[in-house]
C-alpha cells in the first residue's frame, strides 16, 4: 500500500514550504516556512500556511530573496535536488522586471572629485524638480 500523497510511485501533493525549498526558491526550509508565516506565499491566490498542500497545476506566488516569483507547479519534489531537476518542476510566470528609466539621474560623483559646487547642486535640484 502506497503512503498518503503517493500514486503509482509519484507524489500527488506536498507541503508548500517543502516544495519551495526543494525547487530552490529558498536557501533553507526554515526560510520558506518563515515566508509562509509572514504571508509572503500564496497558493492559487490564497494566502498559504506552511502546511498547505500543493499539487501539479497549482499556482504559487512567493516573495523570495530573489524577488517576487509566480510559479506553476508541474511536478512534486520533496527532497532538494540538482538545479536542472528543480527547474523542471515548475513553469515560471514571473513578469519581467520594469526597465530602468532612461531619464534617471545619475547622482554618483567620481571618486576624488570632491564636493559638488554650488552650480552642480543647483543643476541637480533643477533636474529633480522636472
């Protein structure tokens, strides 16, 4: 008789914290559990506790150290494995990060350039107001 959650040798579901750790979204399982407790993980748009079960077809939204991630579960892992195998267990639907503004001001001065002059400061102030 197969253990609960297993069908024909393949896992049908596992805890969301364990799955996030196994697919390498978090460095430790404790970090994944803490993210769930803090409300940074959602399964199918519903805030998830660490023990929430995920199965293939579910959507997991997590605020990981690498940023906001939106993942579709394709297969279940319970143990951490190689990165190539982990990437095969989800489809990443994370939106692309916004492009940096081209008109963004560069307030960094070259090393050794000294303090900004009064003229430099006025130019920066004018640029900020625009």
